[in-house]
C-alpha cells in the first residue's frame, strides 16, 4: 500500500495534526510525519516533495498556520495529490492560514480542508488511496454506513422525546 506523508510547518501544529494520525491508524494506512516549513526549511520541504512519489507516497497532507504556504510549496514540487490543513495558530483565528492554503493559482492544486480539519484530511487521503485499493474502499463504505446508523438512532431518540403529536 502507498504511504501518506504528513508534513507540518511547526511542532506547535501537532495537537491539530495528531487527529489525522488517529484516523490513518484506524484504517491501517502507513504514514510518515515530518516538520518542514516553507519559510524556515524551504530546501528540506522542496526535497521531500521532489522525492515523495519515488519514496512510495500516494498523497501528501501539509498542515500550517499563519502565512501558510507549506501545502502550496509542496504542491509546486510534486504531482502527487496534496491536501492542505489550515491551522488556527494566530490572532486571526486561522482565516489567514485558510486563505493562504486555499487560494492556489491555476495549475497547482491544493485540496484544502476546513480550519483544523485534520480528520477530514486523513479521510481524503484514504479515499485517494482507495481508488486503487478495494479493501480500503470497503472499509470506507462500512464506516459511512455506521455513521449513518448512529445519526438515525439519534433522530429516533430526539423524535420520540419531542414529537408529541
Ligand atoms: C507556521 O507558523 C506553523 O505551521 C505554525 O502553525 C505557525 C507558528 O509556528 P511556531 O512559531 O509555533 O513554530 O509556520
């Protein structure tokens, strides 16, 4: 199975990014984690991206806050799918990171999830790998069915309590 790379701009992003580790573990997807910054270690970030495909990765998740150029810088140097997580790590509540991550120029896409949306970033990476991995696709489908059943149980409980007539 291809690996997922998770790159973050600073170890201060870890509390957010760890939620992605949990989801990848749950699905048994191998991943590798690094702290590389588009600004503080641009050479290492670039080298990682340039070699990511031949190093066995199928998708890259890049998390950063503030002027969050990491996902874009990674995407500029690989044709692997890159998923950006804007991290809420400043006085602007993550809006700065969201805009810096999502507003990519045509030709260099970054699939950007919600501010601090690490779990969805992991799920999207898994969905990308599942295009050519039937076992993963089955796991995803069964998780969706379980999630639906949970919501419908809640609907039943709420409806029973409040729908008197
Ligand atoms: C970004 O700046 C990092 O991704 C982090 O979210 C933010 C703050 O980094 P530290 O100053 O805490 O290292 O590059």
